[in-house]
């Protein structure tokens, strides 16, 4: 259903280690000596020109074995299913906005995008929600930067709110190991050649 969805791809990686080969949709991840993750595909636009946009996406506490996350405004608390996404998310995907700008809705690390239902529950309307503060898990305050229409049932991604990917890396704990990468290619790009260039780039980032 994504009208902006021309040339959209989900990254699928195959890796070999210790004599075994595995494949998954998870984003390639490196870990430093402190076991902190980094994600090489974040820089792919500057290395592979045929990549127009890239988004890393992950759930909050992944259901069904995780738990919902709490947003609060005043005395009202609601448990919701949240996710984190890169700032290109609403540029690449055609989730309709009730309030806010697709170019900036996920640009601010302290911003949060919420669904129409969540906006109405807390503030009465999408318009009244913009600029309002929501407390996340009684730990951090986020400002509402946009409101998206309730997601259609045929969306493979389901979430009640989104926070910025940088917030996930710098402010929040990683609650899910399932990090996805979505890439949008330029109109004239050859997917197979681009995939080969991405693989070549990832090989340069592997630890020796």
C-alpha cells in the first residue's frame, strides 16, 4: 500500500561462521570490546550512491515474550506497542500523517510520533498533541512531533508510537535483538549490482 514504496527493499543477509551458514532479515551488526553494537548500514548512503534512503527499525520489547511500554501524560498512563526508526522512515513509507511533516517527524532525538488513537486518548486530537510532552517508561520525556493515522491491518510493521533511531542508540536500552534495515534505491539502480556493492562494503567493515 506504500505509494512512496518504489524500489523499496528489506535487507536479507547470509553469513558463514564456524563452518555454518545462516540467513536472516536482521541488520548486520558489529560489537565492540564492551559488547556495544554498531550498525554498518547506517553509513551506506555515503558509500553506495545507488542507495537513496536507508532506515534501521526495531521493536521495543518484542511481543509476545516481551511487554508493552508505558507512555504517560499527567496522571494518565497507557501501555502501548512502540518501535524505533531512522529519520527517513516516513519519507520511504507512505504511512499517512494526521499532523506533522514527514521530512522532520523523526529528526529530533527527543521527538516521538504517535498514532491518531494515542493522540486522541491523551490530548483529544492530533492537532492538540503536537508539541505536548509524553513520559516514556517513567524515565524520559519526549515531545510529540507528529501523529500518524492508525495503521492498516495489512501493514507488516505494527506500532502505536515511534521514537528516533538515535534515541534508541543513545538514550534507551536495546530491548529487542531484531533490528531490520530497509533500503530505497535510486530509480535507475540495478538491485543485484547494488547488493554486490553493499556486500563489498560490509566486508571492509568486518573485524580482522
